C-alpha cells in the first residue's frame, strides 16, 4: 500500500511539474486577483479535470475512447484555435497597479470554462495521462490501485492550490505589474507554441 501511494505521488508530480498552459493559467489567476479566494474556481476546475482524467485512465475507459481517430482530430481541432485566442487575450491584457484587478482576472464562469478548456483540449496531455498513469496502474489491484489513484489525485489538488497561492504571493512582490507583464508574454508564447505543435500533429496525423 505504501509503495503504491509513493509511486502515485512521484509519478503525478513528474507529470504535473513541467511548465504548461494549465499551470500558467492557474498561476496567472492567482496573480490577477486581489484575493486568493477569487482564484478558487480555476483551482477547483483544473483539479477536477485532472481527477477525471486520472480516474478514467486507471479504469481503462479513456484508452478505449482514444482508440477512435476522429476523437483525437476533434480535440486537436478545438484546441488549436482556443490556444491561439487565449494567447492573444493574455498578451494584450494589461496588469494594473498593486491594488487593482488585472484585465486578465476572469469571472467565476470564465475561470471554469478556461480551466476546463486548457485541461481537456490538449490531447497530448490526455495521452500522457492515459499512457503513463493508466499503464502504471496496471501494476496494482484492489486497495493498492485505489491508493495509487488517490495519491495522483491528491498531487493535482495540492499543486494547483499551491500555484494559485504562489501567484498571489508574486502579486504582492510586484507592485508595478512588470513581473505580471512578463508572465503574460511567457504564457502567450507557450500557448502559441503548443498550438503550433498541435497543428503539426494534426497535419502529420
């Protein structure tokens, strides 16, 4: 049981650590709002999406779904324009002074929509979850498999909450908004590079 928990923890941490659109979005919402609680919709939505993907991977459902090529094509077709649009919105938004809300701070409904989109419209992220988490879970059964999955899910929830908190702390240290402007630029570039990679994968496929 302990081995399964530790394996799930290390594996999930390795998958979630790399800098990506989902991480930058949650961090950005933490930095954009004047109160950390206002970024909770992004944190909860991203965590729930990861919980869904991990659960499907462990149950083997997602492997069956992704065998159909048209589903991958639809995911790519939706993800590319969305990432291009999000990159444009992020780049053109202007961080305000320390006490004001950023232009990139989103309402609860928009936070949920964007968090779900950046979590589920990246087919490569889904395939990573299916290929790595799903395959690794085959080593366990019963309570050990449940412990493995629970550890993976716990990492996601703690990680996204920590990202939002880190974003809020960065806001406190960035009274001029310069750091957030650089973050906007970095976020936009990563979104556009991801969109380009998805487009390459779509045409190659």
